[in-house]
């Protein structure tokens, strides 16, 4: 794992976009990109979208797999990750919607939907580059503390802290779903390359645990210490807890 500290959030986005672009080119045709939702990768997606708009980068043959999805939101709910990915990734990066996958959080049989998602990733040849953010409690995807380091896509219960953190996207905290489908830590670790971005001092404790703490299920992101091609790109505020 490599850690890169950038002077500010814009530099984080530009460096991360350059890494994703390089992997997409090197591993193409039909590169497979793992995409996160949340605030952290928004500027990275903007930077990639600018490269696509200028004609410098063409991702029309890329496949994309979202990390996770809430369980039980109605179809078309603006905060469902299917919708968030459409707005922030598929359209601006001009991806082919038929090649963009999000776990089916409305499936009758959630276990079967989780297994089908693992199968779809495998059928695409695995993820070439996985984009990640990190939760303030150290989660990646929705793998909350105590998640098995070997876990695969499955149903998880969201912690009170994550529901509180994500309440800003909903009218009230009570509207944040209690469950999700998420790629597991084992799924994320199987990506050829991982790029995690974090900005701001609210992520300092999580980044310190990820980078310098023991590898532990209590800080799920710490498993990335064992991923040889993981790059953690942070601004100075997110790096402020590092020794
Ligand atoms: C998003 C995801 C989460 C977020 C994390 C950080 O698909 O799986 O792990 O990356 O909660 O969220 P933000 O970036 O909003 O601080």
C-alpha cells in the first residue's frame, strides 16, 4: 500500500483521476472500474468527466460496478445508489448504462442478488481499479467495523454512526435505510488496483487507523495494508492523524 499526501482536495482528485485513467488505459479494452458513492470521489469523477468531455479519455466500453446499495428504497429514489451512480458517474463519464451495475437492493431474495453480483463481477473479468472512500468509523463499502476481512457481497446492517453520517442526504435520520447490500472486503481486495481518496479532518482518525493501525476488522479499511496495489490519496487535513 502506498500513501500520498496532497496539499489540498483538488490535488487529491487530479492525482486519483490520473491513476484511474492510467489503469483504464493499461487494462483496456473494456476496463472494469469499481465505483464508490458518497462525497469523497465526487471531485475525482468531475476530473474524469473533464477528460472525457475534452476527448482525452473514452470510457464508452468500460464496465462499472458500484460498491453497495441501500436495501428497500423505492425505485428511482434520488438517494438510491443506482440513481446516485447514474447522476454522478454514468452520465458525466459517458458510460454505457448497460455496462453499469449496482447491487439490487430491492430484490425479493437479497442473498441471491448478492451472489449474482459476485458472479457478474467475475464474468466481467474482475475489477481493474476500485475507487474507494472511507467512513469516519473506518468502513469501506458498507463493511462496518467487525466485518470479516474475507467477506464477499452480502447483506449488512448499517451502524448508527453511518446512518447519522448519511442523514445529510435524506430529509431525516429516520429515513436512512437500516440495511444494505455491499461488496465484501474480500471482494474489494480482489481488485487489481485500489485507489482510496479522503479529504478533511473528519477522516483523520479513520486514515490513521487504516495506515498505521493494526490490520483489524474494527477498522475495515486497514485490510488495504495487505493490498499491494492500493494507493491511499489524502489531503493534509485527512493526513493530520498520521505520525
Ligand atoms: C460509498 C461507500 C462508503 C463511502 C463512505 C465515505 O459507496 O461505500 O464507504 O465511501 O461512507 O462517504 P463520504 O465520501 O460521503 O464521506
